[in-house]
C-alpha cells in the first residue's frame, strides 16, 4: 500500500499525489514536470541542462588539464542532481502547485493506486 494525499478542486475534481519517491519523475524528468504542469520547475531544469551542456562544450574545446578535470567532476555532480532531485522532491512540488491552482487537501489515505485513493475520499457521506 502507498500513501496518497488527495486534493479536491471545486471545478476540476480530484487529484491524488503519492507521498515520497516518484518513479515517473525519475524515469521521465523534464517530461514528467511538463505533464504535471510544473512550468517553473520545468523551465529551471531545462535552463540548468542547457547551462551544463554549454559548459561541457566549452570545456571540451579547452586544453586546461587539471582544471578541465575539476569542471568534469562538477558537471557529473550537476547532472546527477538534475537526475535525482525531481524524483525525491517532485511530488512535493506537485502538491504545492495544486494548492496554488485552487486545490484543497481533503485527506491522506493508504491505497494501491491514485484512483483507489480518490475513491476512498470521494464517497458521498
């Protein structure tokens, strides 16, 4: 069983967000951010990737020796951060985005799927 936070919007209905690590964000990264309408984070990630790629291209052209090795080490760290931060933080970003878009947290439930989590809280009382 997974833990989901379930949100409700007066006009748009329900959304369930899994608490914790996001496998889709790990596998798809920027595409996942765009699909979830995390425009600011997607723009930041795209920009950071472009900057890293530019630095890598400039570093390849230079023959700096030891400095080149340090730049490559920093680039590896940057690329790893770009790969691993979204799956660990993405669901928190998604919850903040839903709140900004008018969704209200209605509860936290244990369920197998997002649809099952919504079904538990969407039942009429």
